[in-house]
C-alpha cells in the first residue's frame, strides 16, 4: 500500500500536466516526459538540500521569524532556483514554436518536483497525505512553474537577462507565500488557498491565451 501510494503520488502530477495540455489545446511536447523525470530528480536533490541547510539556519533566526525565513529563504529559494535553472536550460535548445508549448515543458518540470515531494511525504507521513497533496501542493508546483516560464520566455525573446531575476523573484514570492500560509495557519483556516488560487488563475490565463499572441510578444 505504501509503495503503491508513493508511485501514484509521483506519477499523477504528470497526468495533471497532460490534462492541462489537452484542455488548452496545446500540441504534444515530446520532451515533456524527460523533463518530468529530470524535474523529479532535481526536486529530490533540492528537498534533501533543504533538510541539510535548515538545521544550520534555524538557530540563527528569532523564533518569531522562523516560519517566514523557512518559507521564503530556505524552501522557496532552494526549490525555485533549482526548478528555474532546469526550465531556463530548455531555452537554449530547440524550444517549441510558441510560448504555450514551452509552458507545458515548464509545467512538466514543476510536476516532477511535485512528484518527488509527494513520494517523500508518503514515506514520511503515510498514504493518506496523497489526496490532499494532489489537490493542493501538486497543482501549485505546476502552476508556479508556468507563471515563471512566461518571464523566462520573454527574457529570451527580448534578450533581456533581467527577466530571469524577475522570474526567480516572482516564483520565490508565490512559493514563499504558499508555504508561509501553511506554516502559520495553526487554526486551519486554509489561508494557503489564496496563494494557490492566485497562482492557478494566472497560469491558466497564460495557457489559454491564443498561440499567436503569445508568440509575438
């Protein structure tokens, strides 16, 4: 049961990407499966790095600021730096003809991160966590990657490196807000839903833009 749940948690994120692609009428991207696996491997390394770094950082942080520092400057910075590095690397290759195809490749990387995290959570907390994560953290990882990919794409097209910094800043801010809301939501009010809904709304809006309009910008 445990291994079956871990496999499901690792694989379902890629199915979500495929559902997004089909629902938005985006052409299949042959490299998506490979990037999903690369994202999972990179995500695993990033998650291990977080666990190694935090014990050294935590004693230096005042107790009142622990959730903020952990969410924004440890979890978000480490994960999003690794994720965006992998996504940005695709721009030097034969990228899709329009932005939406590139966004699907970015979503596959985000799905890989989510899959690795899901599997680790199953082994750490049991199979019951999968349902909640498939409805929350998994779509957040995917949608945050899509949002950042737009800035990366524009920077590549306009030859303006500043967009890379902007993409990292936005993705870290969204990710930090999401995790900070979870870490401080002791009463179970579900404040993280705001970050998830906002990120998801932006991502869906980008995917549903006409292909021609995205390619010309």
